[in-house]
């Protein structure tokens, strides 16, 4: 199994993906949503849990009867 621990290639990968954008000057086959999702996924690799966690408020159940 191969493990990637180095993230220095992420910017190059994001640029390559952008080059294949259908909105780009080369007219690739990736739509804007796909590029946004892939880019955000790569950005998550650089964050720690504290930066992305959503804290939940206490929930109090009640009866609808």
C-alpha cells in the first residue's frame, strides 16, 4: 500500500484540474462543480479537525402528542 504524506504536489494537481475545466481556455471536459469539489477536497488535506468541525448544540427531545 502506498501512502502519500507529502502535500507539496497539491497546488500542481489543482492547476492540472483547472486546465481541464470546460470553462477554461482549452475547453476541457470537467465542469465547474467537479473542479470545485476536487479543489475543496484537496484543501481539506491541509486542515486540522478544529478548523472544520461543526459544534452541535444540545438537543432536547419533546413529545408531539
